[in-house]
C-alpha cells in the first residue's frame, strides 16, 4: 500500500467530517482556525489508524505469500486489528489442512510405489511420446539398463510389442496383449499387456505389464516331446511285431521252425510294449496325486527286504548278490508301501541291469547326516537315507542331472537291449517327491554309482509337520 493510497483513503474517510466542519464554519458556530485545526487533527488520527491497519494487512499478506511458496511460515505477531488476526489464523488453518492432505498424498504415492516394487511382474509406465516415465523393481531386474526419460525402444525393440503399443497409443484399442521373447535372458517368454490409462493426468499415460510365460511354454514343449517320445517308443516294437506277423503270413507260412524261432521274439516285443504302457500309466497316475501327501504307515526296512527277495533270482542270473545293511532300527514312516516298493524295485533293478556280473548290489539304510540342498528347509527334521550302490562302468557326470527325465537313457541301444524304457527313474523321482523326499545320484566312472533316496523318518510329530508344510 503506497503513501498516495494512504492519503487518498484518509481523505475519503475524513471527507464527511470535513463537510461537518464546513457547515459549522458557514453557520458561524465554529471559527475557521479551530475548524481547520480540528479537521487536521482528526485527519492525522485517521492516517495513524490506517497505517496500523494497512501494516497488519501487509504482514498477513507476507505470511500468506510464505505459505503459498513454502507451505509454511511464521504467523505475524502483534496484530492490532481483530479482522486481520482472524484472517491470519484462517490462513494458518488452511495451510495446516493442505499440509495434512499433501502428507497423505505423499504417503499414498510412496505406498503405491512400494506396492509396485513388490509385484513380481515387471511394470513399465510410458508417456504419449513413448518415453519411459516409471517402472518397478521387477522391470529393472528384467531390463538392467532401464531408465526414466528415455525412449521405450532403447530397451524393447521387438516390433510386435511396439506395434501393440502404437495401436493402444493411437486409440485403436484400450489394451492389447503381445507375446515377446527376451533373447538376452535364456529366451524368456513374456506376455506383455499394454493398457491406456484414460483418466491419467501427468505423464504416466500407458502401462506395460509383463507376465512370464517361460515355464508354461516349457511345459507345453515337454508335453509335445513326451507324446512324440512315447509314440516313438511304441512304434519300434510294434513294427517288429508286424514284420514277424507278415513273415509268418507270407514266406514262412506253415513253417513250424520259423514260428518257434519268431514267437519268443514276438513275446519279448509285446512284453516291452506292455512294460512301456504300464510305466506310462503309472507315471500319469503318480503325477495326478503327487501333490496329495500319503497318509498310511509303512516300514522302509521291511519294504527293502521284500524288494531284495523278489529280485534275488534276477540278481542270481548275473551271479550277483543283494546285500542289505541296516544301521537304523526304527524305519517306520508315513508312506504308501506300494509306491515305495516300486521306488526300490526300480533302483535295485537298475543296479542289477547296469552292474557288472559277479558283483554285489549294496543297499544301506541309515539316518541321514547331511541333507541335500533340496531338503534344506527341513533341516530340523530327521530323514532316512537309503543308498543303493552298484559296481559298474558308472555314469559320466554330464548325464547325471538328466537321468530322471522321461525316456532319458545314457546308452539307448544298451538300455533297450536290457528291456529299459527310460521311465523308471522318472517314476522314482515323482514317487519320492510325493513322499516329501529327494534323490541324490553320485557316480564314478569305472567304479559304480550310488542312488540315495532321502525319506522323512517318523519320529514324534516330525512327519506331521513335514507333511503339512
Ligand atoms: N545303476 C545304474 N548304473 C548305470 N546307469 C544307470 C543306472 N541306473 C540308471 N542308469 C541310466 O539311466 C537311464 C535311465 O534309467 P531308467 O531306470 O529311468 O530307465 P531304464 O532303466 O532304461 O528303463 P526302465 O527302468 O524304465 O525299464 C538308463 O537307461 C541308464 O542309462
Ligand atoms: Mg530302470
């Protein structure tokens, strides 16, 4: 408020008083000198009051400016006029309400950012110019060089994905899915959903959400491979059988020698198919109930004894012995006897099949001392270790991780010759997993192999805890 304005306001306020003085002087009730002096004095009084009033207003205005610029400030002291001090405290209240609201918004924004960071799916925000304006931790994990302020194409060059983005950006669609493969990262498959955020103000107009499809695609591939492998395995004995049937119907018709010669081979091939189909069916059945833990009680020691007995003849045919040693007395556990029987039949059968003639198959039952990594989370529980050791050529290191894959055979011809389908260890793996256990394979070339099955021992409520985990 300038000086001129102050004087003008003072004059405006003093004007009615001036009129009164003029009337008093013209009617002779007051001398001119007295009137002028009185008018001047009352004018001075008005100016003084206005100065104080304007001073109050100026300080309140300064306070309001501070609040506007910094959301905080010191309210003016010594305000003389109530109206001005009320105005000042009103500003204080408005500023406090704003601060609360801002704090709430800030908290909400940082919570939203935290929620985004906790999402397992990578999320990237982009503006209309296709510039990255935000992303979460998962996205940073996927695209290590991701930065805000850069064009999206610096990080993603896949044309299908960029086309999907353009479709959404050009408002042809509000959202669009596109599948893309991240070649740099072991060929991970992603479904990317690009969505427009119509209500978004600011620069986060589009959001790209990545869902990892790698496992799904792998499973689909495995299923397709499995069907192909199974078909392939069945085709071989079937074509051998058909070949013999054709020969017996044609050139070798009514030839009893040929019949006698072919029939055992035909039986072998038919048995092979039967074996394969049984294995396939039991694998399918096991996979169905793999996630429901067993509830029956059984005794591993007794199961091993039965297995050893039932395979004694097979071992004897190769001048082999099955030697069982038991360091652990109490071998009770929660498990399905039939399934565990199959586990150990498959393992001991392999040891006989692939072991050298005239050697022993050694089976030992002990209390596990060092649990393999797969059981790390159960380290406070007691596990039995059932090891099946053979003396054979051993298995080269590179094959070990793949032995439990379906149809995987180290030496396909040799395994087929001994009647193997390559499903035995796959079945073992699933059955052991259903029993919350694991299998470890060690082998030394020229010496032999040890297949160790770890199974939870039934001690106290050890097993109940395990099975409910
Ligand atoms: N004790 C072992 N010694 C050496 N190689 C083995 C042993 N056990 C398994 N293998 C190898 O692992 C492969 C897979 O074993 P698996 O038991 O799954 O199949 P298989 O014995 O060929 O057939 P199946 O058990 O279905 O009749 C075998 O073909 C063999 O090459
Ligand atoms: Mg086998």
